[in-house]
DNA sequence: CTCTCGATGTTCT
DNA sequence: GAACATCGAGAGG
């Protein structure tokens, strides 16, 4: 199976545009043993710059947020609650700290291998931001990874036009943010897709 | 089905 | 020392 690669120009656009266009695209993972896994992106959230109080970069440039200030098309992976890795894709031009966090994916290719990595039944496999990283063996070693290389971890364009309609609403789990940012409809998902995140 | 709670490590105060 | 872009187990309805 050969998957093509979204190039850097795709990510170097306004974050909300990138977020919408990423829905239905394929997150592709190549394991050390050569196995390829692929899953459709069905649920995600945008985090938009220092002025977005929900964005990690709202605290400014730190060792942790450094990668968001770098060029687009790189991965921002961090550990949350000491347990779960979350995967973001850096967007917009270098110097502007923005990104998209992946919340849920739908297994498309080699689901058995994902189940081997994460032993659960049903849609529990990857319908949450911490679940999908486990199912695809993504951890903080992939922080700053260049997603345009087309090796180990990358995103491929939609294999066919979107059938589902796109829905949007407020982001999840950001109670600490300012009300206007908490309410901003910067989460996008595919309507009625059973693989989307539960919350 | 719902709710509550504990786990665990990094970051920032 | 608190907070954290979460998850799963266990209790109860």
C-alpha cells in the first residue's frame, strides 16, 4: 500500500482552513517492522496562537511550545496527566504558534495491528486523543517530527471526496481558558461518524 | 447507561 | 506544589 504525503504548503495556511481540510485525510504510521497503519481523521481541534488562552502557546515561547513556533508541518506531541500522549500538527508560518490536535480517527488499513498495540474491543480503539496515539504507537519521540517526509509518521490526502458533512462546536477539556475562547467553535468532526470522540 | 475517582510525569508558578 | 487539550475501572441506576 502506497500513501502519498501532504506537503508543507498544506499546513502553511490559516489554522481553521487546515483543520477543516484535514478531516477525512489519512494519518499514516509505518512501524519499525515495516507494517503500515492508516486511519481517517474524523475529529480534531484548532489552537490558534498566543492570543488563544486555550493554546499552550498563550504562555509564550517555552521549551515545550518551541515546536509550535517553528515551521508548519511538524508534530507537536506532549504528555498529559502523566499518562497520555496527544498529537498535534503545527500550522501557519514559522513564528506563529498554531496547531491542530487530533481527537479521533477511524481505522482504515491494518486495524489488526492497531488492536495488537492497544488491546481493546470496538470503537474504543482510537476515539479519543490519547487513544489514537496509543493505537498508532505515537509517543513523545515524535515531538518535532517532520510530517512531510513520508516516513514513519505522516498525513495522506483524502483517498476519495468527503461523503459526510462537517460539524463544528466548542473545544473540549479547556475549562481553564477565557470564556470567549472556551466557546469558540474550533472543534471540527464528521457528522454521524461513529468513530468520533465520545466527549 | 451515568458518575466518580485515581493514576502519573512534565510544566509552570 | 498545583494544574494539566485524558482514560479506564468500578459503583450505582
